[in-house]
C-alpha cells in the first residue's frame, strides 16, 4: 500500500470515529450495526391461547399466567393425549415440555423439552436438536381463527402438518 493510500485509510477511520462520537459514541453506533434481537416471551405466544381443532388434532392452550402456559391435545380421536407446559427459566428463556399419554392416562415415554428459538408475527418455533422427529414444532396463525401446527425433522423434508380452526 502506498504512503498516500495508507494516509487516506487512516483519515477515513478517524472521520468515521469523529462522526460516530458526534452521533452519541462509537459503542452505540456499533450496537446499531449488530443489534441483539429481544428474547421471545409469552407476549409472542398470545395467538396460541384458546381451543383449536382440525383433522387429526384438537389442542387447547391457556393464557400465560404465573410464568407458564398450559396446554393439552388429543390426537386422532383419543389414540394419544398430550399435556404440555411452556415455562420460563430464570433468564426468561421459554421451554415447552410435553408428556404423552395413552388412553386411560397411561404414560407413554418420557417428558420431552423443546426450546423456543424464534417467535413473533403470530409464529412460534420450538426446537429440540437431539431429537430426530420431531426436531422442530412450529405454530403459525393466519388471522385470529386459523392456525397451522407443523412438526418436522432437521432437514424439513419429513413433516406432519395440522390445519386448525379456532373453536367457538
């Protein structure tokens, strides 16, 4: 690099530094360049509350209260039941825990936990990286009376989708 090019580069760096300090400091300018998105919370899950039914699935979710939401679902006419909670940990991260039951409330398997990895705009995505299927569970509302629940593997090629309508 020539001496003139080097001087121009230094001048450019100094000019950017002066500009950012006039605008409120260099650290704030850097924070605006790479903002940390806010952690999703219960407010982002309000769209899920209520009763929902579609072909093969009926699901009910409470409003959030006391740091958790509770849910239950009936799959394919009662062949399997699920009880679910969404809870906040001490840092505010949300986790959905699911316990499956056979008819007559006989436990089926262990409790599984899916972490909320993304939420907003009437969509919530929960993930359990160590699970083959489902690896990801997505709730997505379209309007106030329709919601899709999608279970999928890591690639997104193997999936199961339910189109639900809000119960009256």
